[in-house]
């Protein structure tokens, strides 16, 4: 059973549950903006604080420039408040990332999410210059540390320097190393820590995270909202049973097939998940069976 909890005040636009939204496609492969708008509105209504369009879960790499810009505008309109929208602005070049940040500012967004340069293994000077370029637009920049995919590790010491530069206000931490939370708090106490992987939500919430850039709330928003609020409040009596029940699903958020897994869970929960764009292929029958079983178990137990 889901325990209802009152929303908490967000001190900053990037605080709280910011759902990295999956993007629905029509049968012909085009973006279904109407379905996406309904999805964003539903997430807000079900207790999430905002959305992150054009992230990896939104398959931004496969979008045209026109599609990518329209996704942001759709999210802002559907959310009803641009401060609830944190678009991903990652790109191979710093100039291109800056242009996406400018587009986000024009659309009225409250912050942006930015990977380090990911076309090559950038050194510290390049990383700092990259974040400075995008921060110059004026929107708060949340760094995204995903050393597995980018091959650039935003270590606590580097994040502290980026924060001191004025380049970032927070970090989406996806390394999975929860020990970093404590070192980061020592080196950069003013830098906000955001949970970046669903399967370390409880650990990072207890370590002081003030937000969650989340995957599976796409499918189970109300339960995930209850879990997050209990976790950041240190209410283990509520948080731990929910976390244990959902962790078989949450682990998919750190796997290569996370987009397909989240979309399948959305379909099973009665939302619009659907297909992915190439080169992502459907889950194998074995993978689908695992995700389906975990989702159906969560739904049967009232975790919707």
C-alpha cells in the first residue's frame, strides 16, 4: 500500500524528484508530443517535482534538432511552470551545448543538466572550460557524472573545483560509489548532491542528497514519490520495505537496456512507454520476462 506524504518545499528548482522522462514515439517513429505532454502532466500530478527531458532515457541522441527543441517546449507547457523543467543540454561540442542551454533559457526552464565532454577523454582544463561555457548562459547547471559512458570521471575534487569556478550548482551522481557523497560534502559543502541512479537512492538520500534524477518514477510515480520523501526524511520504517520491493526494477536503471526496461514498465502500469529508436533494440525474451515479473509484482502489491 502507498503511504501518502505531503510534498516538501523545494529550495531550488533542481531539488526533489526530477524524472528523466522517457519519450513516446508513434508507430511511424515520430515523436508523440501529445502523449509526452500527458505524461509530464501526470508525473507532476502524481507527486513528482519536475522533469528532465532530453536525457539518455529520453533518447536525445536520436532526435533531430527540431525534435529536441520541441520536446523542451512541450515539457514546459505541460509542467505549467518552467522551473520544473531541467533539459539535458549535452552535446559533443561546448558551443552546441551552450546553444541548447540558450534554448532552454528561452523556453523558461529553471536549470539544465550537462555531461562533461564525451567525444574524447577530456582533461581537467577542458572539462572546466566546457562547464564555464554553458554556465555563461545564466541558467543553473547540474553536472552529470557518468564515467561509464563518458569515460570522464567527475571526481569529488574536480566537482569541487567546478563549483568553485561557478560552473555548477549540483551533480547528478551516477558512479554508484556512495562513499563519494561524504567526500563531496567535505570538499564542496555548497554543492547539491542529486541521486543519479535509482538503485542507490536510499544510500545517497541518507548521505544527504537533496534530489533524485529518476528513471522508474516514469512507471510508478506515486510509490516512488513516497519512497523518496521517506528516504530523505530518514523514515526507514516506510522507505526500506518500499526500496526492497522496488530494487529488482531499480537495478535496471544502471543497465544498458534501461530505456527499454523503463518503457516496458510504463506500458504494464498503463502509461505510454512503447518502442525505442534504433540502434536500441527490444529487450530479449529473457530480459522482458524479468522486467515484466518485477513490474507486475510491484503493481500487485499496490506499488503504482
